[in-house]
C-alpha cells in the first residue's frame, strides 16, 4: 500500500476517542516507574502524582483555577479535597515524564484524554475552537505531553482553551522541558504575550523531575540507509507494508490534516521509504515532525533509502525556533530505522 494514496476521513468522535497514551505506554503504572535513588525528585514526583490522582475520583471540581483572584502564583496550596487545577512535570529528556503522565492517565477515572501538545492544537484545528471546548469539557482529566509554544497564535489558543476547560472543572496535567512561565522564549516576542503565558502558568503547580536521560546511555547511531532496490524488495515480502517515494509522501502530507496522520497508518505494520532527502521548507518539515510522532506512537519500523534521517533537516532549521521538534523527530525516526533493520 502507499500512504500517499490514502485520504482518511476521521469522524470528530474518533479524534477525541483516539486521545489515549501511545501503545508503548499501555502497561505503565506508577508502580512500574523505578525512581533513581540518586535523584530524590523522582520519588517525590511519584508521590505528588499519586496524590493528584486521588483527587480525581469524585465529581470534577469546578470554579476555575484554584486560588481565585489576587496575585497569580506558581506554587500554590490546593483547597482541601480538591487539589490544584493542574500539575506540570518539568525535567530534561528521558527522565520518565511521559511514563508518569501516562500512569496518571491510567489511574484516573473516565472520561479522560491524553495527547501531545501538537495533537491538541490539531484537534482544535480539525473541530473548531468551540466544538473542541465542548468535546473536552466533560472530561475529568486532560493530559498534554511535550508542551511547547512555537508561535503567538498557539500561545493565545492554548491559554484560552485551558482557561475554559479549567473553568469547566477539567483537571490538567502536562509535561515539558520548559517551565510554564518561560514557554515561548527564543521562539517569538514572548514579552508581547506575557499575559497569556502567565495565564497558562496560573493553571498549574510544578513538579520538578531531575535525572539522567536513560535513552542516551550507549544508544547506537541510526543505521545507514539501504538502496532503493533493497527497500522495494523488503516491502514486497513484508505483510502490512507501505511503500512510498519520500517526495511523494511529503507532497501528500500537505493535503491531509495533521489530525488524520494517525489514521493514515491504519492497518500498516511497517513503513518503507525510497529516496529520503532533505525537506525543502519549514512547513514541510513541521508536517514530517507530526508524521514521525505518529509512526513512533504506533511503533512502526521504518526502512529507507537516500540520506540518513539526521540529514533531513538543514542546519538553519536545527538552529531555529523549532529545534526541539526537529531533534525529537530525528531521534524517533532513527529509533524506528533501527527497528527496521530486522526487515
């Protein structure tokens, strides 16, 4: 099959129903997170999240952000029996933030939703703002992984969305590598949008998680790409394979809403790409980032020809405001390429 031949139509209710942790986090729980004894903040984070989870069993609290008026505070004491409106897991790469966020989701009663920041903004883009608010307002918990603000529009959008959800009684949890009051720094004129950024921080209390990036302990480099003939032959003998020429796939992604990139891979068991080359512009690069996230979420091995995946984004892109996104995509595509070696 060719991904570039597919044009999935995803009903709105599926977009919301699909907001669950990726399959690789199906089995994680607080008990399966093993804190590093040398990093006390890891055990403290588990305790804090278990306490937060214990406040989700009853009727979702209403009334907006805790603390009411007055000066917005970063750390605040929760009202008895309610807890903070949200928790924000701050820490470096590979310290287990997503493991803990997924564990919180598993511990919470339904209805609940889990998605990356990009998936959340894509959901709003697909449904419209008010329908998205309506679709999520009945949830007890919304978990947002990889929280980043890349442009002023997203800042205002997410600030308004989370404010309305918090007022409706939805509890919030998020992970990021950037403290909420510093989101947007280096990306755009953050000072011009400081009120919105401070409004975001008012919804969360911060839980810091320190530690070493477990993914960088002796991680091998991505394998070298294969030839076009090898990729084609491997695809032809692999059940459930998709086979695409990389430029065709990039062009096709521009015709599919990013919220449907997951559905694009329905029924696919392995992805084969011929002629991988540097992406031509930033819009194309950002679409590739979203596709890389969906392939990684679904644990789909990738076998490719052309340039290695660490060569698809040029140095200007890697030095720009979307650097973290591009590095994450390189890491994930390289990991899937290592899994693809067995094909």
